[in-house]
C-alpha cells in the first residue's frame, strides 16, 4: 500500500517479489490477486479519510472565527497520514505473504525477501510516530505481538515448504500483525484513528452549531438560510462508516489466508465478497 505521492506506485507489482503470474490458477492465486486489490482499496479509503480530516479541521477553525472572531491556534497535526504510514508497510507484508502462497501453490519459487525486509524496516519507525498524535493507539502488548508477527512474515520461506505448510506455520503471525493494523485503525469508534477522527469530527459539528449562535444579528431570511445550510451539513453526516469498513476488511484477511493455504475455494470466495463490499462503500465515500 502506498500513501500520498506514492499512491501511483500501488498500481504496480512489488518489484522483485514473487508476484502472481498471469497463468497462476487456484484458490491461492485468486487470494493473492484479491489481497492486492484490497491493499489498493484500503489505500484509496485512507486517502479519502485524510482529505475529509483536513477539510473538517480547516472548516472548524474557519467557522469558529466566523462565529466569534477568535483566531484559531495552530491546527492539530493530521492523524490519518500517520496511521496510513503504519498500514502501508504492514499491508505490503500481507501482500508479499499472499504472493508467496500463490507461487508455492503453482510450483514456483517464493521470493520477495528484499521487499519484505524493506517493509519491515519502515514499520517500527512508523509505529513510533503515532505517539506524536494524542489518541488511544495500540497498547504495548498489541504492538509487540504485531511486530513479532510481521517479523515472522518477513522471513524468507523455508526450503521445501509448500503453500499449506507455510500458511499453517504463519497463520498466528499474520493474525497478530493484522490485529495490530486493526488497532491502529481502531477496533471501536473511540480507539485508534477512528477515535481521533471522531474527536475532530465532533469539533467540526460543534463549530457548525456555533455558527448558528451568531445568527441573531441576521435578518429572518438570512437566519433561515443559515439554519438550512447548517442542518444540511449535519444531516449529510456519516463519518465513521468508511473507517469502520477498513477494520472489517482487515479482519477478513485472516480467514482468507488460511483458506488460501488450504486450497479452500469457498473461503477465498468469502474474501472476494468482503472486498466487493468494501469497494461498494469506497465508491460511495468518494
């Protein structure tokens, strides 16, 4: 997954990685393609959330000034790109794991060692930057288990391993890594990125309402126009849905990994449905 100016690179395969050969078939190959699609879709949703966060923080400051002529202090640092910088290498490692399973299931060599090492090297510093943003970020035990899980995923594939044995050996590691990514996003509406965005969104709503307080100086028609504009802005609200959908799609990665290793077509089909659902939400969010 790529954030910001690296977004274009998300459309390209990881250079030198195992990849998914065009001729590859079977549940593991389908799974790898779907994980790659999920990675890109999550990246697009993070970009959407970052844009909305920026607009709402700036609008809230402007509305407070308009309502009370109060010059805002420095705006809070953006939280979404910081969380996205953790999901980026984490999802890269999940993609590489899926590509390795697909390669082994189709009798090819599993590569991606250099790319996995590079992703792992970016992950721990990115986690450290979360401390610069006030919020309920993953506690230390979740961080440690998640980092240990991603370290296991980054290791080269053992000689003689096949897709089934590799998936079984790394299932718990992938689950721990995904649990860390979910905690970064927020397993509930008050934690992780979701909690930070909820606080900033509440400030935006309060600023919208605060604008109405200054309407006493307006004429009846102007007050009614202001009321309708504020109510329309609040009625169009549905902020947490896109962020919560990221958490649901991340959770679907864990059983999908097991299904790919076991050659379970039905399990991979269930993951395909989860990706399709997420794509539908993304289309509405954008």
